[in-house]
């Protein structure tokens, strides 16, 4: 089945606009905590400059002059500075980790909530691995960016500024000599930032491929084993992770280049200061204490300067993930509720008449429905039959507004289904398919779907009617037995029974059955068919079935061919007409007889 292509890509947003959006949406709510952490970082950063400043009296008054009184107050001041630095360092880290975790968790929750509002075609266009990587990998990639940036501004920039003040106060010429290479870093910094963002984007794309490969391998592990595909799948996975490793290495190399350039420029500056300062000390124009205070200030500035240099790379790594995250947030569902929705009728079962009027639907350029029209009367069973690809399952998706037809309309209760609120519309349908989807939860939770208000007697009645109690009674944990991933702890027939029990509890006016018994053995089919008969009583039921023997008792059979309704009637009247249904019936009868 073809899938519509995604929208054309817009130019990538700037890093600044992405970070501004992150601040506005998820970080600004915690500004009091951030302000507190920032204040503590300013204190922590200031202590670095004060420590370097205290080295001048320590050398000149204590070590050179031998002043014992100065030894006590200088030593006490240095001890106090270290205590303040330790306390503020721990406190600000705890506060920022809290903000980082809360904001990233809020983003994950919002992102999942937004994804679940998008149209079904979005999930056909984007594999589960990609979506999981957005929720996990990309949100984790931006989780600590504000922590790093605030630490850079609040701690490292303040520390660097305080150290520069100390250095300038000692000797302006020495300071300018030490910083002579800084302007030369501007152009390399811009080029490296662009390189890091590009390589990070490539790495995140490959991480998506890795998640997709793992999702397909683990969900298809039995076909992998049965077809001897272990080496093939391992080879594909090896190729993906190999590309991730290469992109990761190049990203880290780009991030490391700017601090490395800073190292070189700092070394050049130190060399120049040593030549100038050494001559002045030898000549007696400067004291050893002044030089040690200056030298320590420059040495202590080394680490903040390197961290600030690396901040640009961190910024671009986060920007690459933010671009992907906000790309998802900017996608909007095309199928939405109307502003003024019609209420659902009170006596909905008696009025649950379904009508399709000249419905056309295509995936991309591949037509699926070509003017389908029919009526399913309220309270009756209408069967949809036809060859594979005739459009039968698409009709179910149209009725529940999982897809929107390009032309025509589907009607329920005498009104266009687009006039109802989406939640109200979908609350009118219970769906049982061949591949009954169960969650990795207990059987009870799979039946109730998390609804705690359902009375126990209703649950028991549904379990009895769906024949679930027959196999649950033999399980050690009963209804609290885990169903396993996608219901893997249960057989196909057991999963179908759980799905039917779920539909019974929903108690909706319309029942949609899509090949609900086609993959079952004769014994299981008999049990499931009995449960489905009970489920369909008094409801408007649409049945899709390839096995025509299962729809012989339907009130109406609608025969489809290439997206069109070609015949309608009862089983007997259609056989008597000798048309498409007769051909399907005879072909199936001959195949079963030959088998």
C-alpha cells in the first residue's frame, strides 16, 4: 500500500530560535529555581577570582616578609572561599538537575500526547523506531543543555570575568598578551559549530535507523529464526551502528577542536607573559607575588575558557535534536473534531444506520475506494466480501475517521460522521480484528482498558460470553496473568476472546469485525463464532470475511471489487443472480473441496 509523502522540508531553524522555544515552552516555568542556581553559580565563579587574588598577599606578606599574623587571616580567607565554593557547587547542581529532569519529562509527555493526536498516515510514514528515538534519544540529548548553558554563563563566565579583573589589576600588558589569540578563534568557531550540528543530525538519523532495526528484529524474531535470517539482520544492524560510530567520532572531534584551539592560543599567551613578566621581575619592577597571582589567575581561567569553548559544540548537538523534536510538534493532524459538534443520539442503537455515499479514497496515487456506496441498516449484520485489495478494511478506517476520503461522505445516525466530535464518533464503534492487539499488561487490564469504574458483575458477564473464563480459570494468576508483549503469552484464539470481551464491555452501537476468525482452527473458530454472535445481537454489525461460509446468515452481503460495490443482497439471492459473489463462492468451494 502506498503512503502519502511527507511535507516538503523547510530550511532548518537557527540554533538561537530553537533554544528560545525550548526556554519558553519547558524551562521558563522553573525560572525561580534557575535564578537561585544562577546566583549560587555567580558566587561559586567569583570565588575563583578571589582565590587567585589571595595568592599575592600569601606570597608577598607570608612567604617573603614572614608576617605570621597575615598567615592566619590569609589562610582563613582561603579556607572560607573553598567552603563557600563547595556548598554553592553542590546546591546549584542539585537544583539544575531537578529542573533538567522535570523539563525533559514534561517534553516527553507532551510529545507522546501530541503524537497520539496525529493522523494514522503519519504512523505509516514514520516507523515506530523513529518515533521512539524522538521520545527517548532526542529528549535525552537536550535534557541537560540548559544546565550546561546556565553553568557556562553563571559559573564559568563569571569565573573568567573575575579572573580577568584580577589579571588586569596586576598588569594590563600581561593580560592583553595572554589574550592576543582570542579574536583568531571567531571564524574557526563558526565553521566548527556548523560542522557539529550537521554531523549530529546525521548521527541522530542513524540512531533512528538503529531503533527501527531493533524494533523489527524483536517483533519478528520468529520469522527471523525460521528463515535463517540471523546473519542477514545482524549484518544490517552492524552497518547502522557502524555509521553511528563514525558520525559520533566526527561529532566529538568537531566539539573538541575549539577547546584544542583555545589550548594552543593559551599556550602562546603564557609564553608571551613569561617572557615579559620574567624580565620585569628580574629587573625588580614586579614582585614574585604579583606574578604568581597573575599566573594563577590565567591558569585558573584555563578550564572555564575551555568549557565555554566546548559550550558551542554542546549547543549545536542540542539544536540538532531540538530541530527534530519541534519538527514533530509542528506536524498537525488533518482529521480533527468540528468546532460545533453534533450530539450523539440518546437511543443510539436503534438509529445506528450506516451509509456510504460515493466514497473515493486513495493512498498517494493508488486508488483504494472508487465511489463505494451502500447502506447498513441499524441492528442488522452487513457483510463485506471481495478479493484482497477491494477496499473492505479501508471502509472501516473511513467510518472511524482514521482516514479521510477525498470525495463522498460516510453517514451515521443520518448525519455526516465529520459532524461528530472524534471521541464521540469512535465511542460508537467496537472493533475486533484478526490480529487482536493486546498490550503488555494483565488480562484484566486488557479487557477493561484501564477503566476502574466497571462493575465486577459486568466484567464477569463479558468474560463468560466471550469464553475467556474457560482458559483464565486454568492460569495460576487468573485475570492478573500478564498477556506478554503484544499478547504473546496467549494463543491466537485466546487473544481473540480477550478482544471480544473488551468489545462486550465497550457495549457500543456499532460492531466492526475484520477477519475475526480467519486464522483460527475449527474448534477455536466455533467458540469465537459463538461469542461474536452474542456480541452482535442488537447492534449494527459490519463483517469483513474471506470465508463466505461465515457470512451466509448475514442480513445483507455487500460484494466489492476494486473499490466499488458491485452487488448487494442475501446469500441466496446473490447465488441465484450468478454474478461476482457466485464466482467467489464457487472458487472458494472448489478450493476447500480440493483441500
